C-alpha cells in the first residue's frame, strides 16, 4: 500500500497545480466572452466584457475552448438581463479574489517582517493590510 501511496504522491507532483478560484472564474469569464463574441445574436456586449476583463488583468488571448462549451450549455437559454447579471457577478467575484490575493501577500510579508523584527517594514505591511482590508470591505459590484 505504501508503494501505491508513493506512486500517487509522485503522480500528483507531476500534475499542474489545481486551479485556484480566481483561475476558475477567469476561465468562465473568458468562455462567456468568447461565446458571446462568436454568437450570431449576442446577449451582452462582448466589448464591454473584454474591457472589464482587461481591467482585471485577464489575458484575452488565452484559449477557453472547454469553458466556452460549458458556458454555452449553462447559459444558452438565458435572457439578456440574466446573462449580464451573471457576468457582473463573475467579474465582481474575480475582482474580490484579486484583492484577497493581494491581502494574503501583504499578510505573508507582515509575518516575515515580524520574524525579522523589522519595525519599519512591520508598520508598512500592517498599513498595507489595513488598506487592502478596507478596500475589500467597501468593494462595489462591477457593472457592464
């Protein structure tokens, strides 16, 4: 059984890291954008979605073929209002995930500064953590 366990561990280390919540949201949004871009009668303005994606740092050249199929199946019967609301919710979730990642990075820097007992860096990191937390708590929905 231990040999099997070792093999499993080896197999896992060779695989790509599991997708983060942020990556899953990005893929879904890319799929939605690519699907609507190719649609004969799009339900939302693909250019507006592309602009919002770029604002979040999403690479629009990334292929999302699998996501396009999933999105098309999930939303093919949707109304324009429903699809726009879903896109706004996904964009908002993506932006929140990005802010949470920034907060996590700032907290890691704070912990490292505390280990080194670097008071100047601790103060700066603590301020950054507070600012990012404030930004997260006052975050508004992204509109298309």
